[in-house]
């Protein structure tokens, strides 16, 4: 039996921040341990950082709650940020007054933040696979060396030489 890692997620929908700006902070925490990710977000100087921290803490609490509810043996200190994504949400259409009574349209972008945390694989529970091939499976065939193609000389290339042109011209006049 192979050990499967559990994933726990949290998301914040319809946040009034551009996904491009949110990705700047989310890229800082991808793949990091949860404690390190929380410290990174706490010292980030972006306006979206407190929001990302809130979603990250929610994902950690979801992991803690669901592991107790399902009876899983989860070590919260062993969690890491598996994915951190900012998808685009619905755009808010707005109008800005312009000169001479006209109006310019612009869009306020929203984003949906999704953070997934998972537990690192524990080496004592991970199954080791031996290098022996199974009896029923065939071994991959070794590649054969490629044969060299023989070079062929064509008549057309030989006919383009000056000596050959004189001979063909003499043959045509003789006929």
C-alpha cells in the first residue's frame, strides 16, 4: 500500500485586486513550508499580502480540522504550500468622465485566490520500489545503429560541367 498525501485548500473569491498583482505575492510562497510562508507574507510590502496571509491561515486550519474529523495522523509542522494560484474573477465595468461630455470605460479586475497545502511525504511510510523487472513485462529493445545512406550521383549534375555541355551540344547537331 502506497502512502497518499492529503491536500487541503482554501480560497477567497471576488477579491478586489488584480490577479497579476496577487501572483507576485503567491509566487513568493509556492513550495515553501507553512511557517516560512507565513513569515514571508508577513513581511511582504504589497497591499494584497494580508489577504494572502488570511487565505493561507484558513488552509492550515482546514487541514487541522479535517484531519481531526477524519482521524488522520497529520503533522501541521510538516505542511507545505503545494499550489498558490490567482485566477481572474468577474470584471467590474466602470465609466470615467472624459472631456467634451464623453465617457471612457475601464474595468476593475477581481481575482480568486486558491491556496493548497499538503503534507510532505514521510520516508518511513513511503514504499520503496526495487529495480528488478517483472517476469511478464518485456525489456525495451536496444536501439540499432542507423545505416548510412549511399550517395548517388545524378546525371543532371554531371551534365552541367562544361565538357559535358560540349558533348551534348555536338550530339544534338549530329542528329
